[in-house]
C-alpha cells in the first residue's frame, strides 16, 4: 500500500516537473512562426466579428483543440473543457495554467435550458484576455504543445464562426 502511494506521488511530481520544463521552453520558443501567425491572425479576425463568434484551433491528426469566443464587443475568452482532457492532460493543463499565472479549472452547474432545471456540472479552464491576442496566442500554443504534446510538425486546422 505504501509503495503504491509512493509511486503515485513520484509520478505526480514527475508530471509537474515536466510541465515546468515544458512551460519554460514555451516561453523561449513559443512554437513555429507559422502556428503562431495562424493563431494570432485568427484571433484578430475573431475580435472584428459580431457577437457570438468563436474560433476552434484543432490538431488535424488527434482532434485535440483549444477554443476561443469573442467579438468586436466582447473580450477574447479561452475555453478548455475538462471533458476533452485525459487525466494526464488535465494534470499538465493545471501545471501549465498555474505556471503561466492563470487560475483553473472552474466547476459550475449547468442547466438543461436557460433558467431550467440543473443538468449537471461543467469543469473548464476559462481565461479572459480582453483584446490581448499575443497573450491568448501564447496560452493556446502552450496548451497545444505542452498539454497535448504536439510538435512543430503538427498540422493545425481552424474552424471560425
């Protein structure tokens, strides 16, 4: 029993340490110029759209994604729902968000319809950036590279509405 607990603690420390190293690399490297430009440009376009707009940045191979809402009258909002993350990705996301100075995740109740009966709970990472597309791009790249483990060769797709 004690050995199993020790192994679990060592594994958790390893994930947190790896996330710290990875976040330090993200600050230095920040991903290939093409990924950075693609994401930044999509976020700039998002801020010029009417209310209700969003952008989803997705890895073409795995389907893993980061999504943003925002518009000309609303701030940029990164939303990363926990349901899309494996337990390992959730641990990495917590470390990445914390190391970059963001809180997370938040849990709140959902309703079947607006004002309707409770339907359950939603746990998500949410970060508001105002109109700071550079900070939003940095966090998107950190999630893609260090939570999902993508590399410079990853092919990203955009869905814009």
